[in-house]
C-alpha cells in the first residue's frame, strides 16, 4: 500500500538530489525548484507525472516523477523513481566543469605558502617593529 501524500522537499531528498532535507526545503524557499516556470513551496504535494526544474549549487536538473519514494534509499534504487529530462547540453556542461576541476595538479607558486615561505614572511614582518 502506497502512501498518498508526500512533500516535495522530502521527495527531492529521498531521490538524492539534495544531501539533507533542510537543503531541499531551503532551495524551494529560494525559488530554485520550479514547476511550469513557477516556484513551488517545500510543502507541495508530489504526484506521479509532475515535472520539476531543480537548481542546486552548480547543477541544474529537469526531472519527471515516475513514482513516490517516502524513504531515502541508495542511489541505484533512487534513480528508478524519477526520469532525468535534463537537456544534453546541460549534462555536457556539468561533465566539463567536473573534469576541468579534477584535472591535473595545483599550479606551483599559487595558493597557500609553503612552510619555508611562511617563516620568511614572519621574519620579514618582524623587522618592521
């Protein structure tokens, strides 16, 4: 027997689009979850066949609800409860961003100073006193 009512924030959390239910409801409050180009509240009831546009951090999904999922399950099970309608160009953009982020080593001489550089800087600043 399937329960009839399910909140949108709980559904988005259970299909693993958000790490926490709080972040799912916050995204709804900020207008990052839309249905028919209009923002929806976290308390909205979810029905099979609904289509939502969801923005989270750098990602943007378009999903269609296939069936309701009331509890959080592993990813391989969760993907059976929605259909991903995200346009291919958006999927490619996300893949390109993640590939460029993880490619290669950090450029040298940029970023946090080494221990030797911190000592030298400390000595330099101590001379100003």
